[in-house]
DNA sequence: TGGAAACATTGTAATATCTCTATATCGCTG
DNA sequence: CAGCGATATAGAGATATTACAATGTTTCCA
C-alpha cells in the first residue's frame, strides 16, 4: 500500500463503476431498464417491439448489459429471458429521475 | 400527444439522463466527484494535482461536467472554483458504490 | 429432415470520445 | 505595461461506440 493520497475508491473499483455508469448512459439501454421495471422479465422480441428498434440492436444492447453484469439471462426453449441482475441499476435510474434515493 | 406505448420517461428526459450518466461514467470524472465529496469546492489546480493529470485534461473534464449541469463554477480572481451543482451525482455515486441508496 | 422463429454475431462505415500538445485568455502584481 | 500563474480552448491522431445489414446458430415442430 503506497502512501498516495488516492481516492476512496480503489483503481479497479473506479474503473468498474465507470463501466457500469457508462453502460447505463445510453437512451436505449435506459428504456430497456424502464421496460424491465415493469415486466421483471422480457424476451428480446418483446424489447425490440416495445422500443421499435432492429432485432440486432436490441440484442446487442441486452448483451452489453449482460456483459457488464447489469442483466442476467435465462434460456427457455427458443426464447431468452432477460432480467435485472444488479439492483443498483434500477436504483440509479430512480435516483436520476427523481431526487429521492 | 401520440398514442404510443412510450416509456415512463419522455424522449428528452431519456436523452438527458443518458448524457448525465455517460458523463459520470468516466474514471477521472468519478474521481473528481470523489474529491468534491470531501472538499465542497476545488480549483482546477487542486484537481489536477490531486489526480496527477495534465492541467488541460482536468480542465476539460471539469468543463464537461459543467456543461452537463453536474458541476457549477465560481470565479474568484484568477481561480475558478468548481462544486457540485446536481446532488444526484453524488447520490448516484453512492448508489453504485454501496447498494444503500 | 426441412424450415421457420428467436437470438446472436460479425463486418463496416459514421460518429463520438479521449488524450496530448500547443496556444490563447484572464487577472493580478511589480 | 510586461510578465506570470491559473484556466480554457483548439486541433490532430488514436480509440471506442453505434446503427445497420447480413449471416450464423439454436430450437422446435410439421
């Protein structure tokens, strides 16, 4: 442990936090969270139909959020159900919308 | 007002929220917040010395956060003091660090 | 087994971000 | 007013994101 006046957050923690926030910082991904706030679980089809975007785009963003650990997946036959994995995501969303958090 | 199954957040609100979150999603900017959490107000010099980055880099990021309305500025002679303008920023930070928000 | 539905992945071009370096502006003081 | 310290801005090159179109893969079922 060096004697640096380093921040409260460790190197790695900062990087991780930044990744998560940046991941949330996209209109479509925010809307996906919005959808997930109401429907616990959604399929890719439900998402791209609800948000009116290309299938590939929805899949990409869902995968991105899954990579970051924000969402989790569950396969059932031909469907893939996505849902919130990290509750902080919703908290953050709530926090930004209203100031009450 | 159309009859679309639009999300809870309006178009503009989503865009804005995304911008703010993306703005927070950068290691250096998170550290700046970290510094501001302890020193209500800081000058550019204090920031770039504390975080050990180029003066221009610190200035740029501070300006970016100012643009987004996250920080506010106050000029005093030759110094510019930056401080939190949008408390949600700290809340979000807190929210991501610990789950308690 | 062939095909359709549901997802994922890949390649690519456009755009946005970041860092770095250099330069410009502003305010103070000798 | 010359000069210095504190900030801001501009431009360029490197890297990262994003949307889109096309193609793969998996699963189910007739």
